């Protein structure tokens, strides 16, 4: 009854969403490449603005920022060579991917590159460092006794964010390392000639190699990149790699005749090549070196967010946000337009319902330059931080709506768990042969949260998409939902054509979701989240779920520390304060939950619900990462994509194993436990009666 | 009509405040020394708690923290010696002040000392450095060609915070300087033998010499100092001086036979001695040196805040805070008990009125350990930051209520200007012969704000009292009011007996306010502020006043920069973005003000009013000062007591004059202008319609 907002209106809203419309939106916005900062991406922005206005939003505006982007030099292509002892280039990696059928005449396809790479033409021997994680570099240096200084490093994609691979390489090899970056993208080679799958496409993965840690535009950290905004010099910019980096596809990678030791099996990928570590090539090619030729330019470029609003009827100063990016590396068939098409359909459907109004204001956002470091969404968050901090109820992210054909995937803050379960019970499964089955059942059957509970799995929010500034910097309750692959059988990271030219309309239309029912189901999930958050009298946020999660996270981080039980005794490290804070939070949450039953001051209670997530923000940020401020959820420094719980403690524990001064390192663990305990206590206080 | 909350109730509340009651409260709480961390200060806390409960507050609690305090060693006293060439001490400064009449048997009077001084027994020649400001050290080194390295520096009190004098000395003299610290406290020597004023009391000024910049407890910056809280080691503590420091009275200072150059007149104080710069003594005493003997100990000590609450009837989750400290260096006759007595009377009067309730919650606070760096108030602010950020409407500070016998002094945020004028028109002047004259008229007559406007002067909030964490860190609208001296004729800093043993009940009762009418007037001002803020339907905060002030501040900081007009052209520095932000803010404020006339969503408008001050907070803090976060008001690094407007720009401009790299320094000016312009724009946005 509390979660009302009228079931009739919800049903109308969800029924209005149509598969054929989503298909049409996707078709329309994937005909041409629309990289951030290009004319075509501005054209799409203008079209979206116009259509959102036609759909009936109260206001739609274009919001520009001038941010640092990075493009290949049009006259000097990037590539990697093998050079002989005379310095002749005897082999060059490909300059572009073969274009998929039907797109042959298209211009402005940016070739695969590592955005924000430093320029340079370094030469050296190759060394293979597996995924390029901290532990991989340690293993290389300590067990395999290979020094990477002065070498060119080759790493495979996966496990951690590509920008972090570059960061680790820099730290490992000290100042003289030169790195480059190979995609061993397993199955990267689905070529989208209709219905055809093969593994030698020549595809490669574009992507930025920044280490931003949530800073947004590298030249204006903490402030929106407006015309009058002070900009740092490039050398002072946040997270810009100081070394050349370049991605290659496996068709080029197999041409590198790596020599040296055979690596352990855990370092071998699924490619049918003989994996070797180097340094350098096999004996036959010992005199050959590798040369990188990187001419990529950084330049301050105008980008455009599109921001649409439906004004709330009773609480116009409470905001529910649905945002996803529009910019794509090429066509963006999956990333991001499968998501943008879903947002577009949500706006269309919402517009048809404006005879009544939501209680709270809904904000729709089409972000720009996500691929260059979440820039559009972060600049807007910086621009509006003061409003968002006081007024934002929730942020729902809308990046790619599909990355597989198996089932639903949801990552969200614990207080949204219950709402996600409730709404998926009201939405139909999009799978063939599951007529009359709810999305919840379909999902539950395929991905049960076995270890924790008998319900569909919901994961923690990590990083790598536009929710970051809203959730991890500002502490706004956030979530995301999409269709995904079967993790047990499909073990590659993301999806095979990720960030390649093969992400076209056709790959969705012919392969991932021919009926567009899966995308419709995702639209309904995202739409229903927005609807309930904007329309329910009482905010549908569940504090008890947060309490349960916090206790679990405390147990699990303490268990991680137990690996070092002796040292914990020596240095007197205890998690008791954190456990006790978790218990205290649970008591406060129960009390709050009980008072909800007899609620009479709706706005007071709703404010307590809204500000709960905010209470987990530490204004001082995580160590060395001032823009990652969420004490419970943030990417670990060592595992950028996955959201860790208690990331401060996690990182401190991670550093223990390689510490030269264990007392100091354990001291940092203790400090982080103390900060976490305080934060959980403080969050508990926000749930007690306000006076 | 908007500022209602019932005039009848206001009149009752103010009429209930009685001079004889204030006198009695002051008498009661000044009989014994009650330094922070001592048993007596805990006893007073318990008594205040008990009496507040009896007065009728809904709840009163003691809130303890364990913070770093600093006390002289009881068995090894601190003093300064003159030693002859054999190392014999031929003169020692006094170990204590002569005790005032009536207090002869009192124990636990802490002798004058510089709290948190490093220990040490350094020897060296004395050098006099005027007030010990940056510019004084520059003048000494550059014009007078005196190198302070290895010297003992003697500075006079005044102009800047004593902790900053120590900081400047450290920076100027590099690592080998040793400093000590003399009070040339003009008129420090009012001995409180009844009715008697003279200038050789033997008094000296206690005080801490920290450079905290708002951090609170030096060992737990950013977090409340609870039992489980991680503490830094002393060497990592924030703001702890690394050199010995000690205060002496002028009766000791005149025994130092300073030699060397005669300083310029601006370096001469009002003492009847021949001012010399040194280094060292006059020729007759050339072989003598000065030796400091400092044995002060830092120790983590429990302190206690007393927190009382009246629950708001309609908006219990909106807080109006009246807070002042209780701890005193000795008896605290003026500082702080004249203020604490006023709070006590406010609580008593408020308690009598609880047949009706204020609309919002009122919180009364008796802070501990203000004298040791605003510790009690800052730790509580850290403990409750998440609640305060969302819920605090205003903070009214209640330190010493009287520092002179002339007229009212008010420092507050611009949005409180109008309220201060309104209420002082309703309060009677306490001055003899001014029956029927309002406090406003009496005040206006004595201190007109000539340069700016025809109204009584209101100043910017600076630093040095407990409002700091609430205003400068958290961005809560704040103000303070007290009775003050005539600045034109009484040119000493603070007041003559400041921080000496002579701050007794008698000095107030016999000298400053025999009728206790002045303290009653201050109680009424503070009380009326609290009343209106807690009871008015519409919050009595004036956004137009903020707009006017911002435009003035922008003009005035730009004018300061005009001293360097040529360089501004060379480095292309412009204040246009700041002016334009000020205009934009004015437009938003006018629009908001107009909408107020037809207000229908009270809580929405009130939230906009409440959060306006919050919008001036930059979460990144001022450069190098993470806990000073208010972009409009904060102490300059160079002038700690005075609140500067646009402190970031001010400090950057200040550094221009001594910069080795002007381009870089002007870059910092530009960066600060950009931050200020952004912040004012963002604050303007908070005043526009919310959707």
C-alpha cells in the first residue's frame, strides 16, 4: 500500500513500452559512427532533444562541457611494428578493422586505439605479463626473475580495467618502462556478416587508458569543465598515462614470435598459440625488436549532455534520475545504444502518461563522452553537486541493455534489493517458451544467489559506467539492470564484439534479441524502478536490506584478514568495532522500520531514507582517491571493475602482502577499520528519531 | 507576518531572562578553575546537565571524547632564563601570576603556558620580530638583514593568532629556529583588586599554539575522537608545533636587555621600554644568552560536551543550535563563562515556555576544550556531520558575552543581517541613560557601518571560536553576538585580562557589567536569534543580503588584485567570471525573493534557504586546508582571526608578492577565481525553482 503511486498508472506505463519502438530507436541511432566530440554525436543529441520534447517532457536542454578528449592523428596512423636489426619494419599491425557488411561506405570510423595514450615511438623487447595485474608483475619479477625496465609489455585483456594495467606497468617498471597493450580478446572475432561467427575478424578493443578514479575531465578535477573553468596543464592532468599504449587484435598478436620461458597455465589464454613470456622473440628472430608508433592527440573538445525533466507534482525538489550515455566508439549497436534506445522508449512511454504527474521530479539524461572516462555524467554531477546532494532520491544507470542472451543482471545498492525483486515479479519473462512466467522466476531459475539466499543474484555496483559520480562520489542510491550472458559457460569478459566496429544494429537484431523482447524487459525494469521511486508516497528503499548487507560485508572483510591471523595478533588488529557498528546499524534500521508502520511525518521519514546512502560518504575520500568517497562501495585500487565492500579496508589488506613495513601497513588497516566503523555508526544515527 | 512564531511567545521568552539570574549563574560557575580535562570541569558539566534537566529540556546528555590536551609538568615548571657565560641562570621569568584577592587559597591554577609547545631547553640570542607575521619575518630578513636561524624569537601578541606566529617562525627560520613567545600584552595588567587598575600585574596570556586549521583533535582529524577511533602518532598529529614556545608578561619582558638595531616605529609597542631587535642583549650583557625551559606534556584526555534538546513540534528534523564552551584557562570570568551564563539563562527561560513548543528542534551545547583548539565542538560536529549537513538550520555561537563596555558587536553570515537588525530593534539598550532607546539605535549611534551602509556595523565571521566547524567546515548559517569595547579608542587586542588568572567573576561584576544589563541584552540577542530561527514558519534568512555581500566581496578582492595591474595583464587574469557569477546570483536571489511572496510549498522554500549556506562549501577544501571548506568565508592563512571573503583568492594574491615563480602564482589566482565563480554560480542554482 505504501508502494502505491497507483498500480494502474504503472501498468499503463510498462504496457506502453513496445519492442518495435525500441528496435526503431536502435536502428535510428546506430546508422553512423558517433564518437564523443564529433559532429554526428551532436546531431544525435539534437535529435534526441527534439524527440524528447515531442514525447512531452516539461523541459529538455543541451548542456555542453569542454573536456579533454583524445583522437588518433588522421595523417599519422598508430601501429606496432616488428623491426629487424637494420631498423626496417618487417611487420606492421593492421591500421583498421575490416568493416562489416553493409557499412562499407561509412566514413569516420575511428581505428582501434588506446585513448589518452602518450605519444612515442619506443623500441624494445616484448615481455608478456598475463593480465597486467599487480600480482602478475610481482610474479614476473619475483618468481620468473624478469626485469621489465626498458621493455615493451604485452598484456591480455580481462580481469581489471585496461587503464589500471597501464598504471601497474608504470609502477612496476619504474620510469623507463614502455608498455603496449594487446587484446587477446577471446572470440573478439565475431564478424557481423549476418549469422556468421568466426574468430579471425581482425577486431580489436578500443578504450581509454586513464586512471581517473572518478575525477571526470582530467584537466578540471572537482569542477565542471565550463568555459570559465581553470584547466590544469596536460602534465598536471589527472590519470593521463605517461607511456604509449596500443590495442591489437589476436590476428596481429599471433604474429609475434614470443620467445623465452613458458608461462604457468594460469597465464595461458584460449588462443591456439604457444604462450611465452619473453623477453624478446624466439631464437630465429632474436635480433628483431618491437617498435610502437603512437601519434594520438589530446584535445579539449566540446561535448553535449541532453537533460530532460518531468516536474514532480508534490515534491518537485526530489529527483529520480535515469541516465545513460550516447557516445559510442563506432556505431554503438550494443554499447551504448541498446541502453539509449531503452531510455528513449521509457521517455516516450512516460510522455504519454503526463495527464497525471509523478509525485517527484524525473530527470532523463543522455550523457556524452562516457567512453573517455565517464566525462559527461561526471561533469554534470560536478555542476549540480549541491542540488543533487540535497535533492536526489536515486540514480538508475542505463548503459548497454544487453551483453548476453541468458538472463537479467542487476547491480545495485542494498536498499534497492527489495524493489528490484518486487518489480521483476510484475514483469513478464522475455524468453521463448516462458509465457506466463515472471521475469523474477526466469531470472531466479538461471542465476540463484546460492551462497547468500534463495533469490536471484544481485551484485554490488562496481565501476566503469556513468553511475560512478552519483553513487561513489555523491552517495545517491543507485542501480543498473541489463540482460547478460551465462557466466558459467561464457567466460570471456564483457562480450566478444565489445568496443569493436562490429557492434552494429544487426548484431542485436539478428543475434542478441531478434524479437526485442529482452530489451523491452530491460526497459520495463529500468522504467518500473524510476516509476516507483518517483511515484511512491513512501520511498521504496529498504533499510533492513542495507543492515543485512553491512553485516555480511563486515564478516567477509574480517575473514579476508584472517589469512594473516598471527600478524593480526602481533599488531593487535580487531574488527570488533566494525561488527559492533553493524549491530548498532541493525538496531537502528529495525527501529526505523517499525516506525515506518505508523509513519505520520512522510517527508521526515522519506528524507531519512533518501539521506541514508549519503551517510556512507566520507568527505575526505578513500586514501589517495578524493573522488571515490563511498566507504562501503568503491572499486578497489587493485580490481577496478568490481565493486568491493569496505574498499578502504580491502586495499589496506591487499597492501599487507607486499609491504616493507608491516607495522605501518597494519596501522593503515586499523585506521581504515576505524573509519568504516565510524561511518556505519554515523549512518545508523541518521535512522534514529530525528529529535 | 512570515517571521511570526508568535510575538507573544517571543516577548515572554525575552522578558523571562533576568540580570540577577545571569549574575548568579556566572557566580556559580567561576568559583574554581575548570580547565578542560580536569575534574572540576567535569563537575560543572554534571551540574549544567542537572540544571538543564530541571529547567525542562526534553533531553540532556553528556557526550565524551578522548582528545589530545597539553599540560605543564607539575614537578618541572616552565620558565625562561637569562644565563651568563658560565651557564648560570641569572634571571628567571615568573612561574605564576600573583593570585587576585579572594582567590588566595585556590589550588589547580595552571600557570601561564603555551599549550602543545614542544619540550626543550634551547639556548640562544633573542631576536624581536614584531607581531611575528609573514611580513614581519620578511622585513627582518630582507631589510634588516637579520637571520633568525638558531635564534630564539620574541614576538608581541596581537594581529594574528598566536599559533600562526609559531608557524611563521618555523617556516622562516627553517629547521633550526627556536622560538619563544612573549606577551607584550598592553594593559595586561589590570589586577582585579576591586576597582583598581594598574599595569604591572604580572599577568600573562595562556593559549594554545596549534595550527589546526579546523581539524579538531590533532590525532583524529576528520573523525570524532571516540574510544575505537584510530589515533595518529604524536609526530603525525595535525598542527603540533615542533619547537618550544612560552608566554611571558611584560613585567618579565622588560627585564630583557635587548640590544641591536632600533626597529621602525611600526614595530614599537606601547610599553615604556627601548625597543631593540637584537640579536642578543646590549653590550653590557653581550655574553648572556636566553634559555627556555619547557616541559609541557601532551596527553590524550577525556572531555565532555553537554548537549540539551527541545524537540521541535512540526519539524523535529530541523536543528537550530546555540553552543558555547565551558572550559576555561582558570576561572573563566569572561572567557567563556560570561557566555555560558547567558546560555544557561536562555535555557532556563526556554524551559519555562514549553507549554508551547518551537516548530523546529533547538539544541543547546556546552562545549569542552575550546581553549585547546575548539576540540569539543569540532569532535561533535565530526560525530554528527551527516545529520547536521542535512538538518541544521543555523548555529549561534556563545563564547564570552562581553569584552568591553561600549556597544554590541555582531559577526554573522550575510543571510542573518536582516534578522539581527530586526531583533535588536525589539530589544532595549542596556546603557545607563538610554531608557526607551532600542539596542539597535544605541548600537547604530556608536558603530555605524559608514563605508557600506547607514546601519550598525556587522562583521564577517572569522575564526577562533566554536562556530568554526559548523560554519567553515559544514556550511551552516552562523552568527555570534557580544558586548564589545570602542575599537577607536581601545586599541589592544581582545581585552586586557584575556586568558590570565584575573578573569574572575569580580571583573565582570565590578567593572564590565555591574548591573548585568549588558549580559542580559546579549542573552536577548542570542535568544531572539534562536527563537526566530526555530519558530518562524518561513526561515528568517535573507538571500538578498547574501547577494549584496557577494557583489561587494567580489569588488573588493578584485580591487586588492589591482595593486598588480601590469602583471594581471601579462598573465591574463580576469575577475569577470566572478563578477558575472555575482550578477547571476543576484538574479536568482531576486527571483527567489519574489517567489517567497506567493510561497505555497513552505518546506521546499525553507530547504532552499537552509541549504544556501551549504552551497558555498567546496568538498575539496581550501588549498592545503581540507577542513576549511567555505569558499566565501574563512580565515586567511595570513590573518587567522579575521574572516576574509574569498579566502582562496586572498591567499593566492598574498603569495604573489613573495613568489619566485610569478606565472605559477598567478595561475593559482586564476584557479581560485574559477573556483569562486563556480561556487557562486552553483549557489545561485540552489535558489532557482527546483524543477
